[in-house]
C-alpha cells in the first residue's frame, strides 16, 4: 500500500498516520519528524532547517525531496509506505511522481483529512500547550495555515483529478477517525 496523508496543519495527520501505517503494515514517514529529530540532534541538516521551521515556512523543495528519496530507498519502504507531510508543493508532487515512475511504482490513495478551519486553530493552540513545539505559537500557526492554503491545498485538486483522493471527515475521536480512514481507503482501492 502506497499512501499519502494530507490535510491542513492541526487536522491530525501525524496521529492518524501512525495508526494507519500500522494497520497496513507499512512505515509512516513524516518529513516534519525527520526535520525535528535533525534539529534536536544538531545535525548539519537540522542547523539548515531550524530557523525555517520556527518561522513556519517550507524547507526548500530539492532538500526535502532528497530526504524523502533517501528514506524511500530503505528496504522497509519497498513494499509500501505512508507519507505524512509530503508532498507539500507541486514541485514535490512532480519529484515523487518521478521517483515512483523510476521504480515502477504508483500511489494507491491520497487520504485527505477534512476538519473545520476554526477547529484547526483551536487544536493547534492546544497542541502548542501540550507539546511545546517551537513552531506552535499563534502567529506562526496562522502563518503555517496561510502557507498551507496557498501552496499545499491546491495539490488536493491535482490528486482528485487523478482519482486518488479519499476525503475523510477528520472530526471525532482518534479511533473514530482511524476507523473511517481504513474503511474509506479499503473501499477506494477495492479491498
Ligand atoms: P509537520 O510536522 O508536517 O507539520 O512539519 C513541520 C515543519 O517541517 C513544516 O512547517 C515545514 O517547516 C517543515 N516541513 C515538513 N514537511 C515539509 C515538506 N514536505 N516541504 C517543506 N517543508 C516541510
């Protein structure tokens, strides 16, 4: 199973990605987590992306694409994967297409978590209190939402045009949403 999970900041992508990936027996690959662990460990990559992330901006495409390609080359991603937080730009969509084409592979479905915009900001502010993520202050949250709407939301139309988009209501408990996602993906891929 080769899946993407998309949605606005705060829609619950990260939480759902872990459960859905386990359900299908594939690794959950989160570019945000990869960047955060590099920042935490003070690696050269971490030093490069720290300020960008704190400002709520996107890491440059080529850098992000290289990191994803390297991660997808790991044997554990050979039989499938769930990408969380990638692609975020049309350039990244093209890069992922090229990578998959070259390896004779294709996406099975693109999950889109739908949550009311007012709920999103509230969720993010709550997460900021709990997780203390440096990119979770209110100003950055609003900026990340704007960047998402401008750069990433249009990708949903592109995937919808390819018949890959599986829209799922992201409101409800973690369990409710994950059950909904699995049912929607199974019916979309004909399982
Ligand atoms: P996330 O955990 O997915 O919300 O990602 C946190 C931050 O990491 C984002 O706000 C970006 O700064 C950076 N990031 C994660 N994924 C990408 C991506 N695909 N392209 C560019 N920047 C990214």
